[in-house]
């Protein structure tokens, strides 16, 4: 679990390792949804792939404190 820390004592690491970008793409394809995946930790590693956007809504669906706080600050 990326960015798990002192505020997330129930995570030990590697909890969500059973997925992959190909799996997510396959699910999206089955649903008929066009997606662009940013592979990596956001915003640390992938924010530079998001250019000239005007945000109207931000949905942050993560499981640990810092993984929620960092994209909120970025937005």
C-alpha cells in the first residue's frame, strides 16, 4: 500500500498487489469506458502527465491518509 504510515496502522504493505494495469484496462473495456491510466503514485510520479486541466470535481478514492492528502493538495 503506497504511502501507508503511522496514521494507517492496519496496512503492512502489498495489500493490493493482485491487480495490474492490464486488468484495469480489461475491466474498463468490458464496461465500454475509455480510460487513460496514469501508472505510478499520484501526484509524486504522475502529476506531470496531467496538463492544462480545469477541475470541476475531484474524487479521491484511496485507503490511506497521505494517499488522500497529497492529491487533495495538488487539486
